[in-house]
C-alpha cells in the first residue's frame, strides 16, 4: 500500500508484515513523560547519525523547540530517558531508520531524532497524542511509524496545509504503516485516542525527525 503526493512532499507506506512485532515489548518499559501534566504519555528519546547504510548512536543532549514552533512546551529544555540500546540496534528498528533516510534522502553525517512514545487511556478518557494540537515540529522532515495499540480506538494521523484549515489527509494507521512528510510545508496532528474497554489501553508510535 503506497500513497504519495510527490508535489506536496508526503508519503504513506508500510513495512513488511510483522516487522514491528519484535519491538512491542520495548514500549512496556517507557517512563512517564515528565514535561506534561498527567501520566498519559510515556516516552524515551535518542539520536543516531547516518553513515552509509549504518546508523550510529549519538549523545541524547537536550531536546529543544522554540516557542514559535511549540506553543505547549516551547523554550523548555527537555532531557528524556535514553532509548534502550537493544531497541536502537534491533534490526526491525533499523528498517525504520533505513526507510526514513531513503525517503528524505538523508546525507551521511546527518542526525535522526528518535521519539519512542506510548499514549495510555483509562475508562472515560479522551487523550490527545499531541497536546499542542495542530502543529509543526521545526524540522525538515518527520516520519511517524505506527507500532500498534491495545484496547483503544482513534489516533488518526492528520495533515493540514494551514493552521486554520481542515485536514486534507486523515487516516488511522495499521501496525507497520508509516507517514513521512515535509515538516516545512505541512502541519500535522493526531486525533484523540479513546478507550474501548474499562481497563487501561495504549497506542504506540515512533516519530523520527531530521
């Protein structure tokens, strides 16, 4: 399944069936994001550098977005828990990095930011994966790789030409599907995640930036 808008620079595709399955256990060990109110978002962060067909871990450093870009957490230096080294070196995650780098034509020596996130819900909750709403992230490109969910619905990815427009693209992804887009041209968001059962549910995603 491939859906591409070449002129507008976005690409919807999927990894081979079952690719993300070995990564699911890593989401069970994510700490709560300390920079938001509540416990609905769990998160780790890391960076790698591309050299040829390989990717080498970099120091996490401080994640920072200007207030002009992120009105929710802009101008806040953020230090997140590091990614599990076994996750970073896992061949399944390597496929994600390779796909993303190829789609955006990433040059050697360039870094990729990695945001591993889980959104959790409980009965009666409607949880926005991106509390800042429709936004850009301040990068050239981003890739959203959906890994799976349990006990929830919603979370459709949305693309916009402008902040005050209706989405021109909206779709719930299946495990292994991903969306790569030009962050300079588009705004994006995700629809609220809704519980399907009285028990705790979750929605797992990996966001890559370059």
